[in-house]
């Protein structure tokens, strides 16, 4: 073997080794867009991969055992074999909260819905909230801007006697003035309306929806608590019934004020709230229990449209005996003077609720509540109702 052959063999071996090493080099993995925690808006938010939008997914499950009206006065749920005396309710919640900081302010979308089954009945689906927020503008379905205090208790079966109708569709704007002060204006679907009665018994003389309710409030939220004054304008629109009465309209209205005070000097989490409201022709803003049941207005024998008046006052207190055990009590008194017409009676409602709640672990509570209502119907029999509720709820 000559020197030329040795050199050629060495070159070939070196080339082979180099090729083998090149083939064994690791290949860079594809980049992975990991889910990142978003702490700009509190706990539970994460960035949607590939975006600067933060999302929080939450929900809950609530189960209640209910003892329906246990009093004879007004019609007990226990005095006939055909009565439904007890019930078990199961409800599931889902909510999605997305937030993005933009040059125009916070861009937020929020959706909350639940489904409920009572006893062996079919499940329903309820869209609770669905709105878009950009800076101070809000459009969609959420709580009326008249609403402030809705009670310290559940009011799961009997109404607590405040404006807690639920959510409504609206367009609103809130201006922030700093130091916790704000003002809001809102155009809202007129969900909160009773009926209009007239010469024909059993006929609702309310016309179709023509003008939204206009609502405004002034509010402050600070370390000591919060307070609000609010007002609403409501179109009382009577339908025209040929040969009976000409359609007429009036402007109903409601005003209110409320405050909540934090009481950490008693125990962390303690608070007390007070609220008062007054209305002419918009009684649902005083008590949600009157929506669609009693009259906003009435046609008298001369065909004139007369508005009903209502007022209410109430409050509640929550006390934490320990960080895991609390008690709440709520009381309210509401007065409705229905416009004079055939068959209408004035109503006085007294509502009282009390409960005790145990929170063994974070996000879970078990509690029991008693709810009482006395309805005094002028010229008629009083209606007393007492119900009991045992609740288990887990939220996440």
C-alpha cells in the first residue's frame, strides 16, 4: 500500500465520520406558546395563547332543599294531599370574563348563564348577563343602574322587598371622577313594570314597548363602604281599547338612596346596609315582587289614567362569628297605593329573612335560612308565608 492509498482512505473515513455526526445533530423543537398567568386583573385570569387578552372561567353548583309555606294564613303548602310541600333545586352556573387593556380603556366582555332543575321538572336555561364594556361604555345585558342594595340574605323563595328584578338589556355610560366617585346614565328595556288596569276585569291595558327607561345614579365606593342615589323615568303607556278607553300615556318615575357601611371594628367582613325608595307609576323599582302583578296605573270610570304610588325602606346586617361562620338578617317594609279603579287594593308587605352559614373550606358553604312575609291587603285577608331553605353551594 503506497502513501496515496493511505491518504485517500483517511480522507474517506473522515468524510464518513463527519456525515454521521451531522446526521446526529439535534433538531430545534417547534416553539410552544405556553399559557401564562395574567395577574393584572386579580386571581384566576390567564392570557389566551397568542393574544394579550386575559380570560377567567368560573362557575358553581347550588343545591337547595326547600320547605314551602308552612303557615295556614294565606294558604299553606301542607294542608292538602295534592300540595307540593317540599322541593329540591339543583342549579349549575358558568361565567366567562375576558379583559384587555386598550388605548381607549379596558375592553371587557362578560357572559354568565345558569341552568336549573326543580324536583323532577325539566331543566331551563337562563342568560343572566352578557355585555361588552369599553372604558366607561357598557352595552348588553346586566343589572339595572337603579339597583344598589338587594338584601343581605338569599331571598331564595320569598322576595326580600328590594329592586332585584334581575338583569335587563341596556346601553350605559359611567364617568369616573376619582377617589371612588362616579356617575352613570343608562337607557334600559322597561322590564320593571306592573300592569295597567281598566274597566274590563282581567285585561292588562299596557301598550307595547315604545320608549326605554332612563336611569341615572351618583355613587361613591371607598374603604368605609359605598353609597348611591338613583332615579328612573318610566313610560306608562296605555293601550287603546275601542269602545272602552282611549290610549293615554304618562311619565312614571322612581327615586332612591342607599348606603353600605363596612364594620371591621366588630369583625372582618361585617357590614350593615340601608335603602329607601319612592315611585309613582314605576312600582317595580321599589319591590321586584310587584312586577307584573300589581298596577303601575289604572283607568278610572271617566277614562283618565291615574298612577299608583309606592315606597319602601329596609336594611340588613351580616356578622362573622368566626372567619368560617356568619349570620345575616334582612328586613324591609313596602307600601303600595294602587290607583283607584275596580278591584284594586292597597298592599303592605313586611319581609324578614335570617340565615346562618358555615364555610368549611374556601369556595364551599352550607347554610340554612328562614324567610317570612306578611302581605296586608286592604279590604282583604292577610297573607302570611314562612319558608325554609337549606343550601349547599360551591363556587370556583
